[in-house]
């Protein structure tokens, strides 16, 4: 159950990230996104990561028959990387700087890859 809740929280965080990206493109990169949206996106993603860790540690073993038993841990590592890059983005924003595009791309790339792997883990497990 925790794994499914974690997945849906990651999906919600992904939608929040999509809103942030669309807003960034719409404004031409001028101005920072609203604090509430940025912190909500990060907070939901962090909560989802905590639940994923708990589900992997205390939940049943999944995916042994399909060769996907390590997908959950792989997704957790990718989400951890996304969290680290997201923290760098938040730090830049709190100092009044425009985040570097490569940092945002690494954050988004790790999060999307983690989400896809988590989805496969859920479907095959």
C-alpha cells in the first residue's frame, strides 16, 4: 500500500513540476515561480521518497519472478539524485539567482527516469 501511495505522490509531484516548467516557458524564464508551488512540489516529492524507502525496507519483495526486483531501489536512487538537484535549485532561488539550466535538466531527467522505473516496478511486481 505504501508503494502505491508513494507512486501517486510522485505523480502529483510530477504534475507540479510540469506546471513549473510550463510557467517558466510561458514567462520566458523571467521571474521565479511562486514559493508555494515550488515548495509544494519539493515537499510532496520528498514525502513520496520517504514512503518509497519505507515500502522498500518493510514491504514485500516484488519483481523476483520478472527480473525487476532492483527497480524499486534504482527508482529510489534516481529520486534521491532528483532531490539533490532540486535542493540546488531551491538554494539558487533563495539567493535570488536564476538556476542553471543544466541543474534543472538533471533534476527533471532523474525524476522522470525514476518515475518510469517505479511505474515498471509496480506493473511487473
